[in-house]
C-alpha cells in the first residue's frame, strides 16, 4: 500500500522489504563440518553484536549447514571480495545436500587453528567461530557467535566486500573515506 500524504517527497515503503534498506553486513560464506564432510553456504544476514568478536548470524533449519552448526557449535565466517560474487551466488543457490560446493565452485578448504570447519582460501578474511549463545535460535534463527581466531590477507581483498540489496542486486565497496581523526569518542578503537 502506498501512502501519498505530504511527507517531504517520501512514499511508504513495504515493511516486508525493510531488510533491503538496512542489510547490515557483507555477504559472507559460512563453512561448517559435520564430522564427515565440509559444507559451504552463502549468508547475507549477519551483523557485529559489539566491539570485538561477537557476531550475529541468521541460519535456519532450511539451510543444510544448520544441523552441522547445531551439532558441532562451530563454523568459519569467510568474507569474499566482489571478484568472487558469481561463485558466491552460485554457492548460495546450490544445496550442499546434493553437491560438493567446494569442488563445483573451485573453492579451496584450508585448515583452521581452532575449529574443524575449513577456512576458504580464496576469501580475504576468515573468522573461526564457536557458538556463544543459541537462546535466540529457536525463535529467530539468530546465532550469536564468538570469533576465536581471525585471518586476513590484504592481497586478496581486491575491491573489497559486497552487500546484498535483498533482491538479487549487490553493492560493492568502492572508495574508502578515512575519518579516523574525527572518531574522538572511539579513538582508542581506530588505531
């Protein structure tokens, strides 16, 4: 329903699509290991919970990785750069129940230091995570993860991370604006 009241040029936006306006985090891939084989999925619903290494991730029973995360309590969040977008979308539109996504999309599993789920060698960042809190999973499919170890390769970052706009389109990070000198309240975090 569109409301055309005088709202300074604004028209009502469908509440069911609000997530498209505030997609908080970059598109990531989530790696799990169920004890037999590793799986990989794409995720666009994630967010930092606080400064540090607490991360919120939406992952539900419709995802093949759900059972592995529930059983093992661990995963890897891998952050791809925009040059991997087509493969990342392919991973997200293929079920791990029938397909070895690592092989199909030419992605390389690499050993982590803390968790059994593999890192994704092609991604510029990998965060080994354990489940910190699963109390919101049954009601909201929201996992609170604790980053245990993080790995970063600046050479693989390329043009940087990208964000899903909720409708099959993506925006990529283009330029960086450095305002660290103005971050006076959080200056200790920007060094």
